């Protein structure tokens, strides 16, 4: 049986790809924070990730707001 390895989705949506990369980078930025801050911010990012499954445009706007607040200081609430 000859199987071809999966190489990802057969569609290419630049907006979703950008959103996925931004979410990945946001998780990387949050990772080195102290545990209490990190847990709270990761929950926020997971909520944005879950929203992206239903409404990618709204998730992108919320992620932009999250990143703007995060860059001002890690105390995003």
C-alpha cells in the first residue's frame, strides 16, 4: 500500500496563515513570563484560538488588541 505523507491542507488562505503565525508568536512571547501571568495570558490566547474556529476576522482583531496591550506591558487583563 503506497501512502503519501500529509503535507498540510490543500487550500491556502493567507489571512488564516497569518493569524496562525501570530498566535504561535504570541504563545512564544508569553512562555518566558512568570507562571501566574503566563497562565492568565495563555487562557486569553486559547480563547482567541477557539474563536478563530468560528470567526477568524474577529479573532484576528482580538489578537491584535491582545498584542497591542501585551507590548505595552505583560499585565494584560
